[in-house]
C-alpha cells in the first residue's frame, strides 16, 4: 500500500487526508510548533495517521528525513511551499530511495516556473499573450526601451492613461508585481522588482507587459494522466482579488449564462479551453494544472500563466462537475493523487458534465480597509453554518480557542456554495456570509477583523466587468 507524506498545513492538508482516506491510502502529517493547535494536526492523530513536528514546511532535507523514517512512498506538496519547486520534485523522484511526487514531472514544473518561458512557449504555439517582453530583462536601459514602446503602443490605441506592469519573471500568486503609470518611475520600479525577485525567487529576471485596465481573470482546470490522457473540468472566474492580486472569491463557471456580454462567452470558453489543452499536449503535462487567462470586455483573451499544481480554488470546479452521471461533485485532490500514482483517467471528456454554479469565499483575518493588513490574535468563537449546498474547508477549531499563527497567512476557511443558477448561488452566498460567527481579540483587546464585509460588498460584482 502507498503511504503519502502530506508536506503542507491547514485546510489543504485536511483535504489531502480525506482524499487519501477515500483512496484507501496511509498518510503522514507534519506540523510546526506554530501549528500545534491546527485541526490538521488533531485530525491526523484521530484518523490514525502518523504525525511529526518539523521546524519548517520549506526545508526539503527535513521533509525527506521524515518521509524515510515513516517509510513513505509518495509526497504531496499541496500548494505553496515546495509545490512548484522543480528542484525538490526532481530530488524526490531521483534520489537513491525514490518517491512519487504528487504533481507534474519536474521538467514540466521547470518549464512553467518562469512567466517569460511560459509566454515563449505560448507564442510558439500561436496562443495569444499580453504584449510585452518575451524574455527575462536584466538591464534597466533595455527595460526602459521596452517600457517606452509599450506606452507608445497604448497611445496609438487611444488609451488615455497607459500603464505597464513590471513583474518578477519567476513569481506567482500575485507576488512581485508593480504598476507603472509614468515612464519616469520605471527605472526605480524595475530596480525594486529585480531586488525582490532575487531575494524571494532566486532569479532577478523581470518581465514588462501592457497593463489591461479592465478584465476578468479566468482559469481553465485541466486534469491529465501519465498515459497521455487530458480532459478539462471547465472554467472559473477569479476576478475578485485583494489589492495584492490575491484571490478572494472564485466562481464556476467563469461566465454567467444569463448575463449579456459584449462577446459570446461560449465561444471564448471553447477557445481558451482548446488552447490550454493544446499547450498541455505540447508539454506532455501529466497531472492537475490550471491555465490562467485574461479576458477583456471586448472578448480579447491572453494567456497569463500556468500553475502546475492543485489550486486553492480547485474545489469550486469540482463542486459543479459530474463524471458518468455519478452524484454531482468531483474531488480533484483525489484525482490528482490517483493519477500521480500511475492510474489512468477511467473517463473521457464526453463523460464529464457541469451543473449549476458554485462560489468559493476565502474567509481571512485581514483589514480590507487598510491595505488588507493581516490581523493577529486569538479566535474565541468560530461557528460555520451547515447546509447541504455547502462545502467547508477549515483548519480552525470550532470547539476551543485558536491563536492565529503569525508565521503564515491568516486564512481561516474556504467555504463553497452551490446553486442551480448564478442567482441562487449568490443568494445562498449572502445567507452564508450572514450566518458565519467569528469572535476574537488581539493582545490589545481589539475585536477581530475579517474580510467578510468585503466579500458581501463584492459578491454582486462576480462575473462582471467594470465597464
């Protein structure tokens, strides 16, 4: 029997545990001292899994030492931490006691680890990408020349307030990105992003591209096997984000079938799905992955990046999916593990259908009125509603106080609603947000601050454009 080391924390660790249990697999849980009160630790113990304390989730040596000691045969990195570290994936699979890395092949992770490399592959395949540099820029004079060209292109298009984005080539998840509205700012911003990229990603390559002022952030969910099989589980809309481009609300499907867009949403969906599958085939992609797209109000679309891992928001796609007329709902974490262990898909695209609409809310202890500043303190009451149209993923205990670890993002829960239509899903979302009860205080005795009001305010904006 396979034994999986879950090299992550919080709600994703719990989701992996449940998937392993459903597949009849043994698993091992790790945690840091800061996470000792997390539900993923308690559930790991109660469900019979082995639990080990570690110093860091990002230390490959420690992770592999635990894997060997516990006689694990596979490692699931979850998302974040080591999930997109191709060196770690390669080491896991090529060591003297090789393990299964639950994710794509290391070579594929490396190919997609750079936004610029991803952009280059896309252009090679005739896939639309945002205008800008197509290789890492290491010289600020060259960066300035590219910036001037991008500004002039926008002036020629009649854009009154042009802007460009300066990005860390190896970044992801909204990290290492700044906007430039004045060419006189470009050199300073370029230097800042270059330093940030070197410190956080070990690669100071920088990407410059045209900033689109109004768009929807659309994702295509792919599931691929190591036998050359590839299917998609539809699209989702991840446009509602923080000021740091961190997602806060996700919706599947990406477009509201009852809303009138300036373009045919079915046609756009068909094209971006087709392009995503084309690129996956070219790469020999062999696990779960997300192709991220930008779609403008006029219906122009551009590939943004590819995330070669399970995503936080994968559940929202699974919630509306059905395979071979089985009960609605597909656990994509379970599919990821099963396929990484070498199984075949056991279904084709024609066997996958989609029903209704699902909305995922990320409940976070943060002050959205002051720059989405994280809130730190102790939760004294945490009550989440229960309905048959809800899915709840949380590592926060509901039966005892919980001190939010300051070492990690203050994510509290992922809650998904389902409805027969977008309208019904919205109504259920409003009800959910009203029913959540979270109480707590920080060291100064100040009441807990969460993003629930922000989520309420932005709910009606889902699947819409600003103009």
